C-alpha cells in the first residue's frame, strides 16, 4: 500500500517552480514521523469494526465539505476584491487570474460537475452509520477540529492573503494524499460495516471515490498557480521557506486531529460495545 508521501510525490514533481517544488518535497520528508502517525490513525479507524457512537463521532468530525468549500469561495471573493481595487492593468489581470484559479478548486465541491460534495458526504455518512444520528451536536469534537477550523477562518478573514493561499495549498496537496490513501481502506471498511446501506459499495462510498484520480491533485495545481499569480501581482517572490513551514504545520494539525478523534472513538467504544479489528488476511488492494 502506498504511503501518503509516495502518493503526493508525483504531484509535487509536476510543480515547475524549483523553489516551491523543493520546499514541498522537503517538508514531506521532514514530516515523515507525522505522516506515519496519520497513517497509523487512519488505518486503525478504518480497520476496526466500531459501535454506532464511535462511527457517529468519526463522520461528524472527519470532514465538512460544505463549510470547507464556503471558505475557499470566500478566499476567491477576497482575491476578486483585491483585483477590483488594483489600478495597474497587468497586476489587476494577475489578481483576476489568481481568483479564477481559486474558484476552480471549488467546482466539484459546489456541485458544478455533479452532486455537490456536502450532499455526497451526508449520504455516505448516513449510509455507513445506517441513520443520520451522526449529525447530532453531541458528536462534535471542537478540540479535534480546532486546527482545520482555524485554517477555514483564516481563509475567510485572515489578514494576509499569502498566508491564506499557503494554508490552502497545503490542504489540497494533503487531501490528494489522504483520499488516495483511504480509498482502499474504505472498501474493506464498507464491506465489514454492519450498517452500510443497501446500495452498492460504489454508491455508498461515492464521496471518497469522487476525490481520487485527478480531483484533489488538480486542486493542488490550481492552488500553486493561484499563489504564484497573487505573489507576482503583489510584487513579492513566493517565500518557499514559509510555504514549507505552513505545509509541516498543516500535517501536524491533521495528525493531532486524527489522534484526538481516534482516542474519542476508542473511549466511546470501550464505554459501550467491544470493538474488533478487521481481519488483515485480505489485502486491501485486492478489494
Ligand atoms: Fe470535495
Ligand atoms: Fe480539493
């Protein structure tokens, strides 16, 4: 099974700007222990048969596509605002193009290419849980999602647009890695799930399947372009060291989220039913 670092490397290799490419490669290399920890958490989450409450905790906190996409659209609006306020035509053009690239990151999420991802996530969570109790506020773990909430808020209102773009670039690159990593695990998780809906595996986990292939990797390349255009327009080179730092921080934020989430899922399971790990004799790649 490919590691997160193996999955993102070809996408990073496609980045033309040497400084950006090296910064991203090095930050993934430097984050090896963090990535290992994320992978271990994801494997335990998706290789365990969880009782209902733990599953609800997972789906309430793992992702929130509608809210996430809204913050990307907010950043697009902020770039458009910057473009409208720019007097120099060449710079204005670059700012408009930067906003256009940002908008492309949200096409699938907002439903321009099919069902929007908020709906797909809700369907998937309900299919896996067997009901929609996962939506209840009592499953919300504010502390686990603190870092992602801060990223989203920064995209919407943070003072420095370069910072907002760098955080978002790190997120899109990571997303490509995570969705590709979890897709085979989810297939096994689905087949072992007691409650998975009556539809086919393909239908039940459509949210995950829609994010693999070129979807998130495409978003990552739009983010690189969006950042480069904004920096050019504002007369500053892309600070590769800063980008590498933001990337490492993002991975740490995700690691902290999954460790926290897993701990709560375990705690909830221990308070209720026993849990069992899925048989590891079936290679996930064969599913
Ligand atoms: Fe999405
Ligand atoms: Fe994305």
